[in-house]
């Protein structure tokens, strides 16, 4: 895999086979190997800092095939390793602890559950991300979480005037269920164009204590995006609770230059990974459909056998929660182990690993 601009190799990119659980990562030499089933397959390549791209390949039985990816750098990419002009606070911020910093995060945990991440998201040599306060001990979840008000992280100007179908992408972490009063405080994402009013893109209440990819189709919010900023507001304003947020690998690019899995750069759906995982009870997946779409959702065991059918219906546009209660179609509960949840909608499939612990 190489970079379009200078032909240099790109390491740490994920190459996945769309509709399957197969994924490989490119090494320092830019190479990867994937044991693909015979047939025509769609391969997706994603690495922070580059536009995702896909290729269709037809592979016959027993054949070894080379599929080269040439990926274009994003118009803007910030791995948070250096200061690119973010503001760590804004007028009106009133949190007393856990205010935004750009650091190598000190992770905190309660039991086996991560509260603040212990790693940034950037593959390879990355260490730093934006996080709401850095403490000194993994065991003290209350030492440097957000307390007493709001803290706001604001991007530098993202100059996208004239860009066709600009997309802002970032990776996000959010935890607010590690103590009393879980799920009360939202993690707010907003964007603004040309210094205009802030428009809310999402209010996340649900703990998503993993690095989750988020993509914003900016043209859905502004007819002529030009000098755009994005900001992230974490808060503890209802009852006192443990709140941690983190942001890394913020980028934007023009979707029209992407060989997209979906038509015209519009996502067939936007989805969050299953949570909680590991799970001992019900598991939920957030699904957002831009239009009414036929949705198929199934659970597979590690042998690839379908053990539960979750959805087979046309779902209306908007946000939905897919729920697996841990039961099997044949009756009984799923045993401990690894499972895959496959969601298909609008001709696109996504697969997520889920660990069940009994
Ligand atoms: Ca980073
Ligand atoms: Ca913190």
C-alpha cells in the first residue's frame, strides 16, 4: 500500500474484507496478507490521516492475488502529537477538574472496565491524544475526571471552502457510567461555519469506552462549508459522576475522491460497535439510517454459524438501537466466547466482534 502523492509505503493501515470478519494490517513495508474466500470481494482500506478507499477484487479458488491500494492523504490530519492550534477551553467553561489536555493519557479503570483510555488511537508511533484531565494512578477514577461543570475543546479553522462533500472524521472515547448517576451528562459535538452559530451534531449520553470512528458529512449541516470549526464539550453538570472523554486523529477530506463502499459518498448507515463488550447481559448497537432501509442483523459464533437472527425488516430513517439479549435461536443463552454481529443495510455490511462472559 502506498501514498498517492509520493509513492511512499503506508504502514498500520487496516485492510478489511467488506461483509466478513477478515482484516489485516499493513506492516512497515506497506504489505499485508489476507486469506480471502474465492469470489468477488470488496476490500476496504482505512488508516487515520488518509481517505478510506475500497477496491473490488475477484479471486478464484486457490489463487494468490495482489491487490494494491494507493491512498490519498486527508486534506487535514491531526494525530495530536503536536500543537496544531486547538483551544483547550472557551469562555463559560466552569469544570474544576478534568479539563482538556493534549497528553499521552494515563488510563484509569474500575474493575476490568476502562474509564480513561491508557493509549491514544493513532497507529504506529502515536502516543498523545486530547483527554479530559490526566491523573497519576490507574486505580483512581475520580482523580482527574470532569467535575463541577463544562470543558470545551475547539479545533483550529478547518479550511474546506470549495471542497466537494467534505467529511470530518475523528475517533472518540466517552465514559460516564463508572460511578453513581451513569448516563446523565452528554458529550456534545458541534460544528460552526465561518464563525456562525454552533450546530449540534451529536449528544452522546451512552458510555462508549472504546475508540469509535465518527464521520460528519459537513454539507448536511452547511450549504457552503468554508472555514469550519469542530468542538467537543464534556460536562458533569447534573449529579456528581465520573466523566471521561478523549479525542484523537481528527481529519477531513473530500468524499468525492474516495472510492466509497456506498453510492455518492453517502453512508448507507452509521453504526457504533456493540456495547458493552465484554458482555454478561444484553448487548446494544446504535444504528443510524439516513433513509428507510432494509436491515438484516445476525449473530454468528466463531465457527461462522448463525446462532441468532436479530432483525429482518425495513427500518425507518433515524436512530435505532439493535439489542441482543444473549439468547440463541435454538433456545438457551450464548455460552462464554467470541461472537460476531453482522449488520447489513443498504447493500453494505459491517461486522463487529463481541465477547460474551458468563
Ligand atoms: Ca494520537
Ligand atoms: Ca481524566
